[in-house]
């Protein structure tokens, strides 16, 4: 695995910034103003309009440097749609970075324009993985990037506290494809966490499990998700902690929020270890561990071992269940990739001066 040329890495960074700028230009009218509002001891930015009637829209934490910069420069932001489309074309055609399948891109763009990332939602799953080539500056194999769904996650606490909401999710999705329908939750038929179209393409909403595993059988109400609920999942809190901003290479670039790549890699090892043994689950499990190994390698190539070391230490120290899941995930890798991944993780831990009981300290060597 090699880094893409510096010129393309620079173009990608420029596209990320300009896409974020443009999202503010199109989402916030120049007739309104940004106001800083204290909530429970922390300041947040809201956008306030007085016409046709007074309204407030949640923007994000006041201590988010990217948002603060955009607020400060709001009056100078210009929409450069055509220019950004050329950047996207250059990055996909010349640099070889992966663009999402067009329908997936339209779905993410529709939800982004509706405000899901403004409301601190996080794009997860393989669609998020598709952004890591540009984010890390490497070319990832296209075979690891195929998907038939789009998944979004949000913390319940954020959904309950932002005092804002997306428009009705069904309206957003049916604007892209009128065949979308709500899929009643298996245990809570009155709630919906998943939507599906006539081609069986799925859009699902997830949230970290806030209690024991028994809560996974119930949908969690999410006040900010436009009438949708969310499926609680274990380990998801680790995945979406301190997510990062990047861009999906679709049309003129869609600014998104995704998990940090080192957390995605470790989370995929854990998820793979918990898959069932039916044919569909086995295929997903193989994709999980392949994506994890690719990101571990990419983090090494791009000299981000510290990030990997700190995330791995955090996950390992969360307890025996986490350690068992990580080791099982590593055992699912083919031997060559398994040994390479273990070597890189040990180098990452060494880079931050950490020895982990049962992994580096005792020379853990998971067997197939």
C-alpha cells in the first residue's frame, strides 16, 4: 500500500474545507445570524432567523474549531459548486480514490443537506470506509468498498438535547426514491429504525447501547432524527467517540462526519468476532476483518501509529469481553495478514510506550 501523490492529498484537503464552506452557504441564509447559546454549562452555536417567523437551528459546539472558523467567516463564503465537481473528478479519475455508488451518494447527500451531520450524526459502515482513502491519503482496494446499505449513528443524549430535528426521514428518502418504505422494528413494531426501497437497499439508524444487552431488542427513540428511532448496539460508543470530518467523493463533494479510522479498524475486529455462522454473516465477517487489516496497514504507511496505539489501548483496557473479541477478530484474518496486523499494532503500542497485559507484555500470539 502506498500513499497517493502529495498534490492529490493537498487537493483532497482543499475539497474537504470547501465542501464544508459550501454546506454552510447552502444551509444557512445570509438573512440570519449565528448566536452563541449556553446549555448545561457548555456553549453551542445556533443559527437564528426572524423571517418569516423567528426560529433557531442547532449548528454545533462552540469549541469545535472548524465550526467556529466558518461562523467567523460566514459572510465571505461562496458557493463554488462547479469548481468542486472538477476536484472530485480529478481525485477519482486521476488519483484513483473511490467514489460511492451513485445511489448511495445521493442518499448520503440528501441526509447531509437535511442536517444529519449538523446534528452530530455519524456515517458508519462501509460507506464511511469509502472516505478513508482520501482522509489517509492512500488508495484502498475497491473490492473492500462495496455495499448495499447506508448506516448512520447518533448518541441518544445528543439527539435528546440539541432541541432540533431533521425533517421527516421518510420524506427525505422518498425524494431520492419514492419506493422507500418504513420497516417496523422486530420487537417494537410502532418504531422504525430501518427503511428499505424496492431494490432492498437499506438505510438504518443506530445508537450506542446505554444498558445491558437486553436493550438491544428494543428501538431507542431519537428526538432529532425526524421520526426515526435507532437500533442500540454494543461497542458503538467506542466507534463514534471523537469522529472526524471528511468528504464523500460524490458529485461536488459531500461533507460528512465519520469514525476515526483507527477506531473503525478496531471496531471491525470486534464486530467480526460476533457475527453468526450463516453464509451471509460469514461474507460480512470476511469483509469486516479485511477492512480492519487494510486500515491498520494504512495507518502504518501514513505514520499514524500513535493514533492506532491509543485507540487499541483504550479498547483492550475496557475488559475481558473486549480483549476476547479483539483477539478473535485477529484470528479470523488469514495468517499473513494476521501476523502483519499484530506486528503493526505492537509497533503502535511501542510508539506510545505501552505494554498491554496479555498482548504485548506476554507476547500474545492468537492462533487460527
